[in-house]
């Protein structure tokens, strides 16, 4: 199979979409699939958008993709398109679309409500322009629900959840050695947060809630790995409110496994997430970390499989009590069980097989080859 992968971001540039595309491609290549990657940074075909960020960048990228491949689509058996917002005609007759999150579902601040409405309308228009026979997949039930609520007309959208490299992300017995390397307190109980510091992840809520938790032990420490538009504000807020937190800033992907391994709990207070599980939750589980997260649909597997705690995000009094009770009752021996769950259910080889099955079905059933 000759597969063209068109995506707005690709490893090592980007986050969620880049991670999924890259890891699935690596697994598919092991199975003999010939993959060509087209993104703003390549590595095989570079198509740069006219704008640097936002919806204009997405529209610009996909406009140029549709123009570039107008007479080149026959070079591939299938095109795997990640959130294709094409204003003009889709050049790919043989295609498979994956949606990672939606403009409709993301929670914006009230002053960006008009931007969200415009983004959702654009999303609906572009996705509905695609041939009705092109199959869709999405990484969560939440995103599927959001697509339908936004009026994206698809009979069936297959859910293919996010995965993780369970070899790279795994538990360790050398926590103290790793902490010394990153100048983290040897004997602290570390609550780790990894991800972009954006509004829908509710990082100010995280600081407020941890401020309460830290009062119960001088050894509790919040460690935040990641950057974003709120970085400066969060550091100022944390200092003003005496939150015991260490900001690591941007952490290189090759260093992330150690950051997870030397931590004790994974902590998320998001109001909305597109992935199920999020890539960071998958990495945490593979590392043997129990996940303490807000009670939203995309974290349901944490509760269903006893992989951590889902707390009530709207009431800090209740959340504080739930979290402290969970920490007191947690048995560190569960770490291996948490890793085993990830290995059996979330490994990229398992996830890539689901994509490959979908790709083969498109080629075999629709095109008779």
C-alpha cells in the first residue's frame, strides 16, 4: 500500500495530531506500508500555509494541498487526511479522514465566542463538502458527539482511540536518580501535569486546587511540563498565591519518559479534551502513574478501569476531599497493573492495526482492489 499522510503538524513539530500521525506511520512502515508525509514541515513533502496560526493557517494549508495534489493523487492508494478543512474540491477520491478535536467542542473564553462560532461554521462547511462515502474516524466519543452536534453529516464515524509507546513509557525503580538529574526534590510526592497551557485545560483551576492539597503535606509538589499563551500569567499567579509548583517549561520529547517515571501522580483539570484518552494520559498510564483528573467524558476509562480518580471539577471542597482520600488509599503496587493495562489496550501497534484495517476496507470495499 502507498499511503499519503496529509497533516497540519508532524513530529517533532506539534503535539496531539503530530504524535498520532507519527506513531501510526512508524508502525505501518514496519508492516510494509510505504508512507509519504505531507505537512508544513515535511519530512517528505513541505507545503507551508500563508499564515502562521489559527484557522487561517489551516485553511491556507489545505487550500495549497488541494491545489498541489489536483493532478498527483493517483500516485497513492489512499490519502489519510487529518482534519481537512478544504474550501475547494477535495482532490482525493480515495481518502480516510481522522478528527482529533473539534472547533465546536473546544471551550473558549467568553470574549472569543464569536471566533468559536465562526470556526465551528467553517468546520461544518468544509467537512460536509467532502464526499459522503469517505470514512471518518475520531479519537473519542466526545469528538464524534461534537461533530454530529455541529451538523457534520456522517452515517458512521469510527472511534479509534489514542495510543502510546509502552516501551518508551514504562515504570522505573530509579526515581531518585532521575529527580536528581532534573533538580526535583528526592522525597517529595510529585503531581505531574504535561501539556500546553491553554484555557480549556483550566490551569488556573489546577493551581487553586493544588493550593488546597499542598496544605495537607509539605512534601506535595506540583510539576508542570509545557508552555503556552498562559505561561507568564500562571507563574505570576502561582507566586502570588504561594502555590508549591515547579514549571519545567518545554520538555523535549526524548526527555518526557523520565519526567513521567520520576513522578507519583498525573494531574489534569481540563474542562474539555479531544482525545480518548489524551496522549498525555496514555503516556502517564504507560509509565505506571495513576491519573487524577476532572470528571469529563474523555477520562471515563480512568474510572472504568480503576486507573486513578475522577473528581468533581465544579466544587473545590468536594474535589479536595476526593483527591486526599484517594491519595491516602493508593497502593504503589498498582503501578505495574496500570502499565499492563496500557500495554494491552493502548500500545501503538494495537492502534495502528485498527487504522490499517480501516484503510484496507476503503480500498477493498469501495474500490474493488
